[in-house]
């Protein structure tokens, strides 16, 4: 794992589709939902139904509404950044990613294994006493279509 770096992120808005899950369910192929949500996002052309898209073309995977810590339920959404949350259809999930301090971790290599392995490393990183503690407010992955084998993971910290 490359050493994470600390940054401050501005508030962002995003829209897409979401599910409610937890990491225990995601570790079991019989109950995992995140992979299916990604497939749905592309198969149903969700991107084409999102108004007011920001010009970046990025996809943000957002983790929010944490019940507790990494063991509790959370909302996971596959979204795109937008300039406004107006005019969204009822089928779309809207999220405001708050301004926050983030530790940024980079997943690099064949996806989704590089991403899964990096999240395992993130959980281990925060399990050990250290300078930063997770905030469990809103975390996100920044997926750039121009670099499909690189994902930056922004983990909100106190």
C-alpha cells in the first residue's frame, strides 16, 4: 500500500443509484450487493438519466449514512458528480458529500481485486492506533474512466 496523504475536500453533490448493506454481507457472495449495483449502473444506462452532470465524467462510489463503524450498515451509491440536485427523478439517489478532511488511499492494479485489497488495508490501517481516526460521515472512491486501473479512496477523518 502506498502511504496515504491528508487533504481537504470541498462539498460536492452527486446523483446515482444506491443500496443499504454492510461489510459482512459484502464478504459473502450470496448476500453481496455492491457488484450488482455497479452492473446495474452500466447495464441500465443510469448515467444518461442523471441531469446536471459535472464535466469531469468521473464516477464516485459513495459510502454514507454509517450506522456505526466499519462493522455496521451503510448506504453505498454509484454516482456521478452533479452541479445541482434539482430535477432528479424519484429513482435516483441524491447525496451531498460534505466538506471534510480526508486520508486518500490509492488502489492500483486489476479491478475489483485492487480495490478490495486496498479497503482491507484501510481497515487494518485504522484498526491500529494512529494519528488519524475515521469520521464515518461520508467516504468515496473517485473512478476516472481514463485510468480504469487506478482508484483514489477518500476516507473522512476527524
